[in-house]
């Protein structure tokens, strides 16, 4: 299953709560996909798009350090 695809950089990274899968936690910001772990893309698929099951992201702690005053808003 694809975790990320080209064009997803800058998007949110979430982790599912293992004890309540209706809740997720903000983990960070997507930064890159590992093209060595390519898998078919899912959802809205455009021709030539590469997707992968392994991704890299910047944790919220790094984002907040780089941009002081940034917060995560929940609803």
C-alpha cells in the first residue's frame, strides 16, 4: 500500500491511535518518498506518478523549532 506519492511533500503526516482507530495524531510534515520502495498509487492516479510505501518526514518538533510560534490546531 502506498504511503506517499510525488507531490505529497509538505502535507501532513498522521499516526493512527492504536487503541482507537477513529483518532489520529499529528506526527509531522511529509518531505520525500523512497523511490526504491515503489508501489502502485491509489486514489486519484495521474499518469507517470510514482508512489512508495516508505516515506521521510520532518517531525513536528523540527517544524516548530524552525518556525517559532507555529501550532497545531485541532477541531
